[in-house]
C-alpha cells in the first residue's frame, strides 16, 4: 500500500499527531533509571536498556491514541553501537505495535552514497553474491536534506518507489535560523524551489487518495509559509514539527491541513514523552499516564484544528 | 592541538591526499571475500568482518604515504548495528595508526538535536548522574550540512571548540545538481553565504598557522567556484572531493591551494581503495599493492599541484 495512503488512514483513524521518540538522556524519568540500574558493568549499555524500557512503555501506552511515531536518530547515535542496536529494537517494537514509523535522520549525500543511505533505510542490504538480508532499520519513511539538489534525492525516491516507503524532504525547517538559507532567492525562494522539486519528483508515487509518498517538512513556527505552501500544493504530505517545546502556535496550524484534514502530520516530542516533568511527579513514577494525557490533549486539539472546528 | 594545525602538519609531512574509506559492497576484492567467508551463520556479520579486514589492510598499507582518511558513514549504516560496530573499530584502527580521521556523516538538525549529534561525533556521551563514558565514534572532524542555518551549526562548533575537533561544512558540493540550491540568490549565492558564515563562526577556532578548525567542502568538479572561494578566504580549510571516480580535473585544482599548498585536503575514495579493479588482478589478490601505487600517484601529483609545479 502506498505510503501516502497509509498516512491518510492513520490521520482518519487516529488523528494527525506524530509522537517523537527523542530520548534526551537528561529527561528520562529518574524512577525508571533506578529500576534499570545495575544490569551490568557497562553504564552505556545499562542506559541503552533504560531507554528501550522507556520507549517500550511509551509505545505501549499510546497505541490506542496515536498512530505514528517519529524516531530521532541523533539520540541513538550518541549512545554508540549499543545505541544503534537500541534504535533497531525500537523500530521493530513500534512496527510490531502497528505504528507508522518515520525515521528522522535528515540524511543526504551525492548520488553513489545516497544509494547506500537509501538501501540502509528504505530497503535492505544487498551483499556480494546477491545475498539478501532483512532490513536493518525497518521503518515506513525517512527524512532527508535537499541541499545537494535533485541527484542527491533520486536514489531515495527510487527506493521509496520500489518498496512503498515514504520520504519527507526538509523544506522550511522549524528553527529560528531557517530563513538564512531557505529564504534566499528572488521571486522563488530556496524552500519554494524545494517544494516544487518534491512535487515533480513525487508524481510517480501518488496513491489512491491523491497524495504522493514524497512529502516535505515544514515547521509550525512559520505559519505563513505553511499556509502558502499548502495553497500551492494541496496534495503534498506535510510533516510539521515545532509544536510543544518549540512553541509553535497550534491555533495557527489550520491552513496547513488539506482536504478535510488530510495530508498533514504534526509532530510533538518532548511535550508528550516527558510530560511528567510538567507536573508534581518529579520522579516520573507515572510517566506513561502523563504522556497519555498529553497525547490525548494534542490529538484532540489537532483533530479539531484539522477539521476547522477549533473555537 | 588545534585541528587546523594538525591538518597543516599532515599536508606538510605527507601531502594533501585524503583517502576515502567507502566500502561499496559490490567492489570488495573477491579474493578477500572468499578468505573471510564461513565465519558463522550470519551473512551480514561475515560481510562486516570482511570489510574490517579490507579497511585494516588498506589503512596498514597506506600509512607511510597518506596522512588522512575520510570515513563515509553511509556504507557502515547500511550494514545495520553490526556495521556501526565495524565503523567504531575502523575509526579506532585509523586513529591508532596515526591517521587524521574525518567522519563523513553530513549531519544536521535543529539546535537541541544538533547538540546530540555533536556530542555523538565530537565528544562523548554524558549520561544521567554525569557518568562519562569514552567517545563512541572517535574522530578528528565531522562533515555537516548547513541547510538549517547558524543555530543548527552552533552546537557542532561549540563541541569542536571544546574538544579541539574540526568541522567541514558543505558549501559547494561536487555533484551535478549542486547548483540547484547552492547557486540561488542574487549578488550573494547560497554557497557564498555559507562560506561567509563559516568564516565568521570559525574566528574563535583559529590555530597557530592562521587557519580555522571550521572548514568547508568544495567539489573539485567546480574549479571556478573553488578558485573564487579560495581568493576570498585564503585561511579557510577546504575539503575537496570529486577527483577520481567523479572525474574532477586535477590540473585545475591549483588555485584551490592557499599559501604554498596549505589548507586544502583532496579526497579520493574509489580511485584508490578499489584501484585493483582497473588492472588485470580481477580477484584483487594484491589490492593493497594497487591501492598503494595509486595513492603514491595521487599524493605526488597533488603535492606538485599544490606547490604550483605541475607540468
């Protein structure tokens, strides 16, 4: 099934919310760290086990409310090879529980190397003698960076096409410095050119619901650009970060949603998975309860916004 | 010792050549694959062991001729968690043999996530309770992508500063589509703006030889842009890919070198490590001999070019 159709299904069945599994080491619940301590001499390995316990608990508690997760690779890479094993286990667990899984790696390189990244994240390794082994980083979609232009994106698009995966190309990012490069250009800006390229490259990956499997990342912190892009590309998948810790304004998201709410996924990471830190439960004894409550809140508000019924 | 000073030392002692350890699975010597076959049931693990044997042989045979290596992460990531363990072993081996090691990951993200990447690749993990563990991906420098602007680069620069590491920021890449985004802008283009930003951000990381530890990636396939950038930034480190398989023209590289050859590293990957494929040794029985011969050729030519004595 086309990735874009799977996204529309998730939005219709659960809502637009994507929960970011970004396990910042300093925010993990102290109670959980204490429970998982002492499982061996290697502190990195013990911590990776704590993170997996955290991820599994979050994935398990949100499964009725949330349909998609975004896994930020940086927080796994920072834990070394053991962290990468943890990443693999987290992806398998999320897929096993039925989530749509977006791997947030923002990969990019010249064509011959982009091929290697595309096979890593959207396919499986092909070894000499055509030995085929299972996908190593199983997921539904990957984020990529467009700085190298079309030939750096094509290998990702080919693998997405072949394996019914999706891509989200960075277009207008959510951070304060985003305009520095992304707004350059006269008449057409960099981010507009990226969206136009994505639109063209995605034409062969359009699903039954009219959306292409190749979407863009556009930050909630730039509602004007979000609205302009949505008007120009009504059938493009949007992945929208910047709500929650980044303080993007949920009320201004309305115009980002296309066709009765379809086509836009909104990511919240720290604001949900570390919600226990906002209350009195400083040890995080009930971090899953806090996460579930915040996920319900965001999902409900995002459904209202997407349906244009926000008060 | 400042990273830029280490680079200048390498160039003076050995020459500008950087060898890229990009183990494309389909190009590994058949003879080596046969020797390492049968080490267990897991074909991926067996292949990772073959790649490590290949890397170690290449690193060992080039140590008298070459001072720096660039390790392309994509080819390790594509092999899954076992590939990441192989990456760690390769980095440790290269550093142990005295190479300057550039990790080519082209990482990028918003500030809070860029911090995680910076700690992963330019520092070491800091766990809750301030448990400090060894660096997981030891290297001297990392490549990063500038699409997100200044605030996405700052965490990398802070860690580089703290730990005497280096950065190479993608500026004008070597691929055919590079101009699509990188040439946008009126008066000032995207790639020029990136170089100007890198120049400013690197001011606090200038070593004894006048160069900053924050450099740029500029492709040999664009000699005109390379020359313009070198004229404008005589004290900026350049990492120049695009020679060899990418067919950049070595003769036109002259103007890229600053101050009697200092400050510019030139990368060759496939053209050296898989040099056996260009001769009659189809099984790669003597792949190290072929690599060494090509490395000597490139190093000599690059030294001549950098010293302006090329015929």
